[in-house]
C-alpha cells in the first residue's frame, strides 16, 4: 500500500503539531511553577514593619468605609 504525498504531508504536519503542543505545554507548566515560587517566597526588602504599616492602612480604610455605610459624615 503506497503512501501518497498528501498522506505523508498530513502525517508530518500532525507530528509537528504534536511536538509544538507538547513544547508549549512544558513551557506553560514551567512558567506556572515560576509564578508559584515567586508567590510562595516573601518579597525581598520587605520587613515586618512594612507589613504593619500596610495593615494599619487597611484598617483605616475599613473604618472609613464603615463610616460611609453608616451614614456618618467624615
């Protein structure tokens, strides 16, 4: 059973597409792993004091939002 040029071309295209898809999937998984590592470790240069400042800022914003919801004029 001889293979036609179209069948060989279709098979080669399918194999090439499979290789490309596998490579893209591997790259995507590597990028996701990198993002997970960056989220897991704390940012360099941050300290506990900066975290406390952020927390106090959030508390102040929450107080203002609660005052607005209660109808209190600031």
